[in-house]
């Protein structure tokens, strides 16, 4: 069997956001070619931003992703406010954190129940899984819907929200609306705890790997979307976000319309597992206890524990939203005045799938002259390919092609790649005679 040649092509990956493919070639018992191909045409959002007024940026970048629009808005807003020396109120900071919690709940619940769990339980898709696990799927959809309601509370709508502006929000929700939602959040807490308990019963492959974890870090709180954070790694980095480009280098690969990003030449992991690996001690006590009760400890070097990390963050986000909203009072103003100035703006937040970094060049009139956005999926691509190499070798390359293909797809889906988000770049060379 070891002298056979296998070519596996997955032309379109199912149960991921966007369109990508996998090419795998095995010769004489070794992987000779492995490419996670992202072939969607670049959407050129950085170019769309050029020439736009800074006030238009939040509504433009929210269109980059229908699943994690809040992350794009918040990274942009923090970047611009940092440059403009804008001091927002404690209320704005707190409500932005609530807004972001909604996105974590919505995105993680979607990925767990509709994209990842069927792989662990041996189902082709979520509808097939729902026939055997109807209560679990309904619970997941309830959690996802609740996350959408939190986004809508401050964003005016849950898809491509428009409630955010540089300096705060366009409108503050009234106290009665918030009080009703807080009760729903409290009611959902047992669901979130039960989700961790259910996922703990899954048969996790034992796939310990050596990888670098990267996420934001804050001295006091679990990192989501706040100021005063630094970029940290499991190898000891602790850097300001404005020097990201010194340590993290992107490069074009022939098989992808997205860039691959490396930390000082090495692949690395961003996302829920990386965040828990670096910040698990800052989780709420209830979340830490729920994980302890199921026997999970962090840091973990098993990539499949990503699904447990997502469930832990759902529980955390619910608790955090309740904490911040339970004494809610509608402010007299939902935003502060903004005075633009020229310069370079840097912003970074933790999208559900991982660290999202923005840089903007702005002129004296508040017009964007250049933009660079580095999404989590481009940062995880090299790590996904490294995981595929390692885990397929452990699985055994003598397995039949169906087994190898299914395993490779599960590895990719475990990272929850947002392929469309990653296709921002086009290396254009023009030769004129």
C-alpha cells in the first residue's frame, strides 16, 4: 500500500463560509503536495475604502462578513478613535463589549451546531444530525438567535448592522427593551452550561500538536474589544498593536487569493483555543467551574478542543452581557464628538475566529488614503495546512481516500475558516511597454 499514489481533490469545501478547496497528493507513503486553496476573487475592500471619509468606514467594513460584522466595525472604530485621541464614555465602552458578546454567541453557536458537531458525531450535515439530536440543535439555534438579538440591540439589525459610528452609537436602546433582553440572557445561562457538558461527551481525537497561540491580552479582563490590550503569544511576545507588521509578515502563495501570515517565520493559531490558552484565568468563575467539571484544562495543544473553547466563550459572553446590562441606564448621549486628524490609525479586536488587525492612513480632511485589513482566516491558513500534514500522518496515509478526505475536511472546519473574509488581496503587476 505504501507505494501507491493518491490524488484527493475536494473542489468545494462544505460547511464553511465562502468557497475554498483542498488538493492532496500522497506518493510512496508521504504527502508530497497539500494546498488549502482559496479561489474566491479578491473583493478589494481595502481599495473600496480609499477616498472615503472616515465616518463611512464602519458601514463599509461591516459588509466584509455577514457572520462577524461587529469585529470589522470595532477594529475600524478603535483605530480611528485612537488616532483622533477620542475619549469615549464608560457607557460606550461597556455597551460595545455587550455588542461584541452578541457576535461571539451568534457565530460560535452557528459553528458548533451547524458546521462542526456533525463531523464529531458522524453526520453528513446538520439536518441529518438534528433527527437524532433535536433538542441539542434547537438549543444551539436558541443561543444563536439570542446573539443576533444582542447585535440588533445596538446595531439596529443583526446582519450588516448600522448602529455604530466613530465616537459611539447612533442610538441608545431604551431601558425596557434592555431589561426584557437581560431576562432572556439569564434564562439562557443553563443552556450554555449544558452545551459545554454535551460537547465534553464527544469522542475527541488525541492529536496533541506543537503550535504557537496568539491573541490579544488585557491585564484585567478576558480580551474582546477593549483599549489597553497587547498582542501576546505562547512563545513570550507581548507587543503593541501598532508594531504588528514588524513581527507578523504576510506573503502571497500561488494557490490562494488570500495571504498567508507568519509570526517571525512560523505558522500560528488565532481564535477561541488560542484565546483560552493565553487568557483562561480571566474567564468568569462559572465558566472555569464548568470546564473543570468536565475535565478540560487549558492551555491545550489539541486543535479539536477548539469546539470546547467556543462553548466556553458562549457561556462567558452570556455572563458578561448580563453583568454589563443588569443595571442599564439609557444615557443622554450615545456618542461623543470626534475631531479627525491626519496620521496612521491602528486597531485590533478579537473576532469570533481570532485576531483582526486594521491599519488606516488618513489625510487632513479625514479621508482614507490607504487601508490594510488582516483577518483571522489568513492568519490561520498556514496553521491549518500544518495541522493537515500532521494529523493525516497520524491518522495513517494508507487509509482509503474517503476516510482521508473526510478527515481533512473535519480538520479544516474545526478552524471555522471564513474564506470570503480572507480574500482581500490581489498582487497586481502591470508591465507597460
